[in-house]
């Protein structure tokens, strides 16, 4: 009997994994009640937020005790993987986020902060301790409206203007005089002035040196001038004459003049003129020479002879460049007299007129042969004197000559 009981007990002591429960209808396991964290995670999943598995697993921290209410503890939830972009209507004011780990959240995009109103934000309590100073140079103020800014506090008082201090004019007129001495610097300035525009130069020009083919006998003419001096004052000399080959010169003269610059384009000239033919006469000369508007070269002078005869002469010419070397030059000359001078064949008023046209070619600037034509007229009483002398008061000259200077 005891043996049967022992065998029965041995059979009932078989391990559980060796027991066959296939024939038992076991009820479905009951899921544990959801915690508040799991409910929160479910709501996030319903809103489309990705919530990783195990986000609500408790994470015990060393030295910390478990929350009295496990359903209110969100410290173990990892919000870094959740998408909160659709949480506009959710009220988070009662949620305790102190235990959440935000270190894995992505960086905020500042590009959308253009329309943010900072005026409504309370920044009064912000402290800059430990923070680097703000760099305003990198800010774009292009869209800032300065028209609405209040500049009333700015000091717009004008700067007072007064005379220079008394010590400003106490030194020498030129600073170098205080170092090297006035005498040494005066000589240096004179040398500098002479080397830069104040030096004396010599210039000579043969304006017309020509052969004249005309009816009744071919002739010649010269018209030369030159000067020696500086920019302001010069000694100017002129000589002019004409005649017929094989005969004495009809007219010849020479002038010596002091020429003083009265402007950038004009010189005032005064001196003497000596006639070399006909009745001997010396004239006082007063005139001007220079460049008129439109590039006309003008030479005008009045002459008062030792006999009291008052005459005048005006010459004008213009260079018209056809090319850089081919130049057409029209020229005009008018002679006037205040009285009749029978011994010279000069009548009162308009004495004579000359109009010419010359075409020259400059092989170099200093040497230019030319051809041309010139017409002469004696008018008024001078024409009558020419008829009485058996001369033609109107003469046409075909000219060939050379113009040079150095």
C-alpha cells in the first residue's frame, strides 16, 4: 500500500515544462493596464508622431526614488524622435517636461523668424553674463526704415566758425625759409621759376618767303619775325618787304618791339619801325598780337611817323587743316591812313586791301612749301596815286614759297 502511494506522489512531482497542456483551454493573457506614459505615446501615434518602442520604459536614475504615481512620470519618455509639428491644438500647460531629454532635438531653423515680432517679447530679464558681445556689423539694415526713427535727442548744434588763431600767421610766408633762410630759398625759387616756364628762349619764323608771278614783271616778298624772351616779356623783331626782280625794293621795313603778355592769348607790343626805302621815316609803334577766337592769328598796330603821319595795319590769317600735314591758309591785310601822304602814294582812309589763299604741305612742322594766289587792291585816293604813277591799282599774284621756323 505504501509503495502505491509513493509511486503516485512521484508521478505528480514531474516538472512543469514536462507537462502537456495541449489539451487545456487556457484563457488569453490579460494585458497589463496602460500607464499614463503609454496613453500619451498612443495619442502621439494617433496624431502621426513617430514614437519609438520602449519610449515609456522606466529608466531608474542612481540615487532617485520611483515616482509615487507611475502614470504621471514622463521622465523616461524620449521626445527627440517625435514630430510635434501637428500639435497646434494640444494644451501642454499642465504637462511636466522637466524630466524630458531635449538634447537630441534638431536645431531650430532661424530662416522662418523674419516676421517674428520681438517688440512683444519680454527681454528685460535677459542677462548677457558669459555671452559674447553681439556683432552688429554682420546684420543687414537695408530694410530698416530710418524715417520713423526719433532723432530728436541728437545734438544738431552747428559747429561755430571763427577766425584762425593768431599764431596761424606768425611764421614766415614760406615754411622752407624758417629752415634754410629767406636768401637761400629766394635764389632757389628764382632758379625753379626759370627752369619751369620762366626761361628765355629764341624763336624765328619765316611766315612768307615767296616768288610772285604777275603781269608786268615777276617779283618777290618776305615776311619774317621772331623773338627772344620768356613767357611774359620778350624782345620781338619783324621785317617785311617786296619788290620786282631787277629793280629796287618797292617797300622794306624793320621793327623792334617790346612785347608784354596781357593775357593767355594776347601780347601788347610797343617799339619803333624803320622804313628802309622811299623817304626816310621812323615810326613809333603800338599794337597787339595774339590768337583771336576761332583760332585767327591777328597782328594789329598803329604807326606814328616822325613827320606826324598816322597809319595803321591789320593782318589776320587762319590755318585750316585738311590733313595733319596739308594746310589751307586764308589771309587778309588792310592798311589805313589818317591823312594823305602823296610822296608815298597813300590816300586818306582805306589805303589798300590784300586777300590771299595759300596751300602748304608740312614735310616737318618746321618746313612747309606752299603755293597760292593773292589779290591786291589800292582803293580811294591811293588808287588815283597809282594811276598817276602808271601802276595798276589791282594786281593778281600767283605765289610759290616756303614757310619755316626754328
